[in-house]
C-alpha cells in the first residue's frame, strides 16, 4: 500500500478541495491542514456560530475561496459547488449538538439529512469530482449501553434527534453512492469520529469549552453526567484520518464505505476522568458533579472499534488522552494570554506531523 501521511504535499498540492462547514471548529482546523499541504480550498458554510470563533481568530478564510451558504439551500449550494469544480469534497457542515437537536429537531434533520443529500446531489453529473468524504459521528450506532466497541457493520440508530439525523444521513449517503456516484467514478465514504477536543472550540454544551468558560470566569463547572464514557481524541487525529482516507479513495475507490476514527478502544474514558485531567492541566478550577439525572437522554457508554481504519489506512491515534487534554488546555491558556490562534494551530499541526512520522518509523 502506498504510504500516505499528513505531509504528502505531492498529492494535495493544487487539488481543488471543497470543505463544507469550514467556519466550524473541526472545519477550521481542516482548512489550516489543507493550506499547509498546498490544496486549492473552497469553503461553504454558515457564518461562525460562536463568539469568539476559531474561524475569525485563526483567519481561516485567508488564502481560500470562502462562501457563506446554508446547505439547506439546494440551488445556491449546487451553483457554488459546480462553479468551484472540486476534485475532492470533504463534507463537515452539520448541526452537531445533541442538546440543540432536542430544542429544534426539524432544523437538525433538515441540515444533517437533507443538507447531506443536497451536497451529494450537487455532485451528480459533475465530471471533476473523484472523492466525496462525508463526515459523520460515533453516535450513529444503535446504542445498546453495553461495554462493546461499535464496528462499521453494526446497526444504525439514534435516540436523540442529532444521533437519528446522522444515522439517517448515512442511509442517504449509501443510496447516493450505490444509485448514482459509484457508476460516475466518485468514491464515497463516511467517517464516524469519536468525541473531538482541541483548542479553538467555543461551542455550547461541550465539555472542554464549558470548562474553559467556567474556569476563565472563576465559576463552577457543572457536570451533568460524570460517568458517561466516550472515545475522546485530539481534533488532529480524525482530520489526519480523513486526509488519509480521501487520498486512498483517490487511488483505490474500492475502499469506499464507512470508517470509524477514534482512540484505542481501551482509552475510552469517563467525563469525570477528562475533567480531572483538564483541571490538572489548567492548574485550577471548581467542579460540581451531578448524578446523571439532569437534562434529556444522552448515551451513557460509547466506544468505537477502529481496526478497519488501522488495517486499511494505517491510521491510529498518536496522542493519548492525557497528552490530548494537556495540549488542549495549553492552547486555550496561551490564546487567553495573547498568543495568535493561527500560529498556535500551525505549531500544533507541525508537532502532530512530527509525531505521525515518528509513529511511522517505529
């Protein structure tokens, strides 16, 4: 198998790459990675949803063709996609929050299901495109609340509207792949990533951003479900996987299909374990742990089996949980102290590349 890594400039240099959701946390980091690789990036997304935002602080729009567009607007989306004639599409735009999906389920379904359909439909008949990577979530699986790591062939499902919308979008994506895009020469895959943390996320109802907001304001961090278990990973881990997968799909379209991206299975950790690592790294912070009864239903135990990505793509986690949390809290502290967000991200990307190379040589 061809060696693929984050620093493969020869492959990515000049590739016309469409990123939806580039104004978000993961999308912003992805664009910065692609810029380092020399890709010709077009971004489509709603304006940043938070203040502050990584998009603005890290000047993500700098050097790319950036457009504000709602993926629920099929006509405008199709016009922009066809105008940029992408060779590779990385679809990250979504309504990504569980609790927000309870507040507005219809908007969640419209964005995550029909928005994904609009992206795929814009690719029908477009002769430039070779790869479409649709970013999904670890929450697409029918959760049995058992200590079992979910595999790509396990049943899809979803109790909350967010999880259900992403599971439904997986069925839509598979249909477009099988009915239209495979015969057109487009390799379509879905990437199901575990819980992502890293500097520059200011979304509401996410663990690390909530901790940073509380502790910077000298307030108490309220934790609803301290024993909830998740597959936590640094944002660069799945992004590295997405880039590797997209590159392999270009050369080996038969690899199309779903892929899990997450830490080693045994490194799934509770919310409380992550909070205590964050508090240690931050140096201070008051926490109040609830008993798990507050708020609407959320999954209690979730882990991913990532053998497929490891064996087919050579992707595995480079940074363990303690290092991931320490790096994340250091990013926020440095940014609060006046460091430039873009430079912080680029330095972390360079450090991850170095870790990836060391891992490849091990």
